[in-house]
């Protein structure tokens, strides 16, 4: 499901529960994300893409719940593990796939790749290759929103590991003292590459860090799309009401390795299995009382959309080397 | 098979690991600190197995906090330890710049020479892996511009081991720039510990028609270019500074006096790159009187590294570019 049409519908939606139709659309987006990333992995294995990529398989509910609670006027600052948020924001799978394959038709004309997909026209200010790189920028977007006096908010997405960078602390403090409309969305997938959260900080909840800066902090089950939706919705309402930023921690888990070169020596198969048993897609499908056939056919629809995206990307031209110097300066 | 003196073929990554291991065995003060260097073995596998061998007290995994990694090295070095920090990609050194440039490089001088900061910061630079603009930087010249820092850039497994052991024994902060594409390159390396003095260049290949001064991966590409050119009867001499700062330029200048022509090659972008320093050193020296052609630079284009494979390839000098440029210089096309 893409973002709601405007702030009003989004606010109204939170008063009532999400409708079955909305949840059904959300489930479809989660499936689309999963199939996109599985396909990305295939293409990489076939040697059709180079570089590396960071898959968010297992974390789909966080992306879809969060974007679902925002409007088309809001801003997104995304992470390196950003395919899911990008699709949840309503981006086109074909233009993303073309970017992923380095094609001229891609969102960034093949210059950015998996780690840097942006869609500036849709206020998606891009994924970021630098851990915590989006946080200071979110402060500036917040200032800009206030200066322009609009009803927008900015959501910046980052990982548990990012919350150990100085940029996290500096940015939240600034957003707090200036009461900016920023939603700090921390995807706690329990690891920063090989570093488990327990070893990288002496607190139980990352959201506890909010208290140090005098802002609201909440922790939610990141595999529960409705819980994420609700938390982001509330944060948005607070932000537009001038009540300042919120730090939301979504507990979730990545099923795949950190990137393409990860042997995963730092965790056990059992641990991965435990989380797979809490799969966000299975869970939502279960809540919706879907039969296996219904589920399969929805997955099939997602697969078809991804297949079309790949066809588009493969048929697209490579960037022309003659244009290599373009785009450095405005 | 090891030869009589214990020299065998190992890769660059193995050479770096061997230098770290032998330095830690020889000196208890040496320890490693960085992101994912423990059980994971480092993003490029440099410290694979070292956590098991030396334990978590000497192979320290950190949170993602580059400023504090660099600062921790400074503090430990100031108080009697010999830290070797790893910055996972050279790009992320930008987050540790203050501690490196304003602390590590300056405290000795500011304290009237009464403090020493014997630390090494290792980091892989360079493009060619499809990692795009924020994971492919070549920033070495930022550091050569800071008095108090030494900057080392090994181009072979042999140099990597000897220079790293020397860097760890050095009393100053040293930035040790590895290259991602060199990690898998093999070459002869003695088993026993040895050092290569920081500051000494290496004549990688002798030749009489043209001096090519190259750094890091470009030394490997220049060697390949030399083979092509030799088929045409063109013999290039390849000089590798190995240490960018301090750099004893005497060998390079002698070489240019001999050949009368010079081409400087590096991967970092051309504008204000290390090549500007090398060219200046040549034209400021007695070699000026022997020059038969303009001194030329071949360097990365003045753009961030693009993601697309083809664009990425064309963003930095390749073997064929070195061949073409050398040919022109030797033929007098400039
Ligand atoms: C400043 C910086 N340091 C290190 C890295 C290398 N790196 C990329 S992702 C990552 C782990 C990030 O962990 P987390 O913030 O928890 O996000 P996750 O990958 O788990 O989604 C690391 C160390 C980087 N890209 N930028
Ligand atoms: Mg994480």
C-alpha cells in the first residue's frame, strides 16, 4: 500500500482500526518487497548486478506500517537496507529494479544503485550508504518544514547500529530543542553487521535514549504491521501538532546475511528459525484469516509485478559513457 | 612451496594479516580495534581467525562509532599502547577526521614534542567493486596535507607486510591505505618478520623511455601496461612512492633525469590529487632541465564513483589508458 492520499485520511484512519482492505493492501506490499528482494538476490547470483546489497527480508512489516501512516507530502530519509521502505513509499518496482541493475532508466540513472535509491519527486530523499547519514539531514528537513510552515513531517529510518553514532545523538538533541516535526524510526533488527545489540549498548531498549533528549520514545513489535502503523501515526500527529519529534524503535529481524559477503558466524540457525516463526507476512495473512490459496495467489500477483520490473530493467539501456561527467554540479 | 629463505606466494590480505599477527606476537602493546573485526574477521577478512587466536581484549569489536575508534587509538597510543585501528571503508574516515587531524596529528607538536602517538589506522580505499559513491573513495591526499600524519599505500603483498610492520613500530600516527582490489593479488613474501622503512620509494621496473610514477592499484596496472608497451619496444620505468608522506623523492628525480619524461598515475580524482605533488617535486628539481615533454597526470575523473559497472570502469585509469598515455609521451605527441 502506498501512502494515504493526505493527512486527513491518515488521521481519520487511526481513529478507526485499519480496514480489511487497507490491511490487505499492506500485505500485498509486504509480499512485493519480499519478492523484489528474493529476485535481487537471484540477479546477483546470476552476475547481472555487481557490488553488494542489503536485504530486509523479515523486516517488511516495519517498512509498510511506517509508510502507511504518512502522507504523500511527507519526506523519507532511508537506510542502506532500504528496498522495503522505498517500495512501501509507493515507488515503482520497475524503476527500482532498473536502478539496481545500473540502467539509465533507473531512479538515479544507474549512478546510485541499491544503496542510494531516491525518488526526489516523491519526497523520498534517498537511501544512504553511511550509517546514521540521514539523521542530521532530517534535522534540516524539519527546519525547512517549519520555515515553510507546512503540515509535513520527515521520517528518517536507521538501524540499531546507527544509534551508536554521534550523529544520532546530535540530531535528536537538535530536533528536540527546536521541536521539529521529525520521526526517528529505528529498525532494531538485533544486529549491526556482526555486532549484537546487547554488546553494543548497555540499555535494554533503544527508545530509552529518547529520555536523554527529552523527547517521546516508544518500542513496538516491528513484525506487527498494525503496531508500527499506530506508533508512526501517533508520532505524526504529535509532530504536526507542534509537539516535536518521536523516537520509535521497531523490533524485528533480518533473515539474510548483512550483505553479500556475510558468513553469519555471529548467530545460530536456531535463532534465525525462532524469528522466522514470527514472520510478519504469515502473521498478517493469518490475522486476515486468509486461506493458503488466497495467500499463494496474492504472492503470484507480486511475482508477476516483479517479473515485469525485471523485464523492463533488462530491456533498458545502460548509461552512455559519454555522459559520465554529468550531474556533479547543478 | 616456501623457498630456502622462507619466501612463498601469499595474497595481499594474507600479508596484511601476517604483519598484524607477527606484530602482536612480538609486542604485547599492539592491539586491534574496529567494527566487525572479531568473529566476522573484518569486512574484507583481514583479521579472519585473529579473534580466536588473540581473544577479545586484543581484537576489539566496537559499536559503529568511527570518531571514538580513532580517538581510542589516540588515547591508548598516548599512554603506552600501540593501537591498530581499522576503518571499515576509507570513506568512513570522514567521521573520524577531527580526532585524526586535530588530535592525533597535532598533540605531539602542540605539547612541545613531549607526547607521542604511535598508532596505525588501516583502511581499504578505492573503487572497482560496484559499491558506488560512498564506499569507493580514494582520500589519501587529505592526509598528506596534514603535517604530523604519515601516509602509506602499499601496492604489493611484499610491501604490505613490510610497511605495516614498520608503521606499527613507528612513533607517529600512520594512515595505512589498502586497496580492495589488491587483497586477492598474490606475490612473494618472506615468512619471517621484516620492515620496509617508511618514506623509501621502490623502483618496481627499470626502463629508459619514460618514468611512470604510480601508487597502489595503479602500480599493478602500470606493470601490465609495461608488458604491452615492451612489445612495441617501449621500456617504461615504474616508481612506486609506497609512502606518500614523508616521501624521499631522490629516486624518482634520478629516474626522470634518466628518461627525460614522466607520467604520474593515481586512482584518486585528478584535481588537487597526489599527482600534483609529484609533478611539482619533479619540476622543482634538477630533472626540470632534462624534461623532453610536459609531465602528464593520469588520474580519476573529477566525479564521485558511479554505480553502473561500465561507468565505474571508465571513472579511473585502466591499463589501456596508461598504455595510450605512455605511447603519446614517448612518441612526442605532447
Ligand atoms: C559510518 C559508517 N560506518 C560503517 C559502515 C559499514 N556498515 C554498513 S551497514 C553496517 C551495519 C549497520 O547496522 P544497523 O545500523 O543496525 O543497520 P542494519 O544493517 O542492521 O539494517 C555497517 C557497519 C557504514 N556504511 N557507514
Ligand atoms: Mg541492525
